[in-house]
C-alpha cells in the first residue's frame, strides 16, 4: 500500500477539524485534512446557524463551512477527499489508512470525525430509505412541499427540523416519546405555537406503510399503559432527529471511550491517552455538541499538537 508521512493529520471536516487546520496551518505544521463521509460535517445539513459568534444576521451551515474551509486552505492546509477506514495508533508514527488504499504515517493525529444521525431501528426505515425516510430535513425537505411529514424526537434538532419543514410542508407532526420536550425553551415555544406543527407527546412509531414510498405511520400512544392507543397517521415523509452516534469506531482499540463511544480526553484538554493523538468536536463531546464548542476544541487540539511536536523536536 502507498504510504505518505505527514506532521499533522486531521480527520474530519466539521468546525473542529477546520479550526484545528487553521491553527495548525498558522503554526507551520503543514496539516493534511481528510474530509470524511460528509464534507463540511453536520452543519452542512442545517439551514440557518444563528448562534455562531460573528454573524449577527445568522449564516447558513453550508456557507459557514465553506468559509472555514477557505480559511484553513489559506494557511496551507491540504484538504483532501477521503475517509479514514483503519487506524493503528499502537506506536508513533501513527498509521491511518485512507479509503483502504493509502496509509498516512502521522506524527500527530487530530480526530474530529464528529457524530452520525441515529435511527429508531425499524425495518421500515431501511425499506423506505430514500423513499420517504430521512435524517436530514434540510437535505430532503424540498421534496415535501405542501405535503404532510413527521419528525421524531424532542430535542433541539427535532424542533429545528420541524420548524424548517413547517416552512415547506402543509403539516408537521412532531413525535415525542415523553410527555415533554427536551429542547431549549425558545425552541419549545416556537414549536408549540406554530400553527402547522402538531406535537404528539407520549407517542412511539411502530412502523411505516405505503406502496410506492411512505404513505403513513403506525403509532402507539402511551405504550404499555392501561390506556394505550394504537392508530395510523397519513404522512408522506418521516424524519429522524433522535440524536447521534460518535464516529469513533476505528480508534476504539487505542483511545478511551465512554459506553456510547464518545472519546474520553484528559481533563479539559483534547489529549487522548495516546501521546500525540487528540480528539476534538462532537466525537469527544456528548454534552455541548455546538459548532462553537467544537471549533474551540479544534483550536486546543492544534495547539497541543504543536506543543507535542516541538517538545519531541519533530
Ligand atoms: P438530543 O439528545 O438532545 O435529543 C434527542 C431526542 O430524541 C430526545 O428528545 C430523545 O428523547 C429522542 N429520542 C432518542 N432516542 C429515541 C428513540 N429511540 N425513540 C424516540 N425518541 C428518541 O439530540 P439533539 O440532536 O436534538 O441535540 C443534540 C445537542 O445539540 C443538544 O445539546 C442540543 O441542545 C444541541 N443542538 C443545538 C442547536 C442550537 O443551539 N441551534 C440545534 C440542534 C441541536 P428523550 O428526551 O425521551 O430522551
């Protein structure tokens, strides 16, 4: 297999990866960044980002990521297409396989691989994938203009997606398994007061049906209780917004992770237990998961990488 030596390898192209790249580039580490499965990361699947400092009018996710990429490239980061498919972090230089065809031997590695949307685990989600089932309202919402859709979840993502879809669809059901929303108060208010959104509290989805794509969902209210009710709703689209799984699989044999798979770092730093290997952004953050906190940890990771290299005289 072809090999290449790099001083600083950054895996992932969300706010953490690009910020690490900006700092590593400015510190002359000649970083190489692999974009991964979803170039630009999760923010490319959101619409308006209103809470990233510096944008008083807001900015779209894809525009923000494009700006970050350009800024990283301006300071010499080589941004490449490619997915890290295997890792050997047992000894330095660390070996990361890209697309199963090339090995990067890296003196420092910044893991900023983010997290991926979760599904309920219903067979029907697979059956109707691309035919009415989606985990990205901003990617697929366009297809549901003037139609009826459902969003599953009660967090900020679910509320955001429901509001976005309500701007396109004729009606949006928000399916929430508990009797309350977990989302921030401002998002809750927007959802509850939206004339096109109907929140179905204490509801679970048992399955989907339809001949040529989703035509409806089998619902259960207060599952397992004495007053449990089962009925169907007619929908054209079914959107999942129930959280994410960290993309840490290939690193798990070497770094510490929690039970969900989030990489555990040392104290408040992005240092993993492998010297010279750092984790930044959502792959190591089960709690804040914000673009700005990811960017902050990317900055820390690059600073740590620079310190590590200079201490080792590399
Ligand atoms: P969360 O983990 O906050 O919420 C997940 C939601 O999905 C919960 O309501 C949960 O229900 C529900 N859920 C999980 N599994 C299932 C299941 N099997 N069946 C039915 N429902 C299920 O994830 P989010 O993606 O919403 O948010 C992640 C983080 O990102 C949060 O910290 C959030 O605040 C932040 N965020 C911030 C935004 C912003 O500030 N603009 C926008 C989007 C996200 P239950 O409550 O019962 O566990």
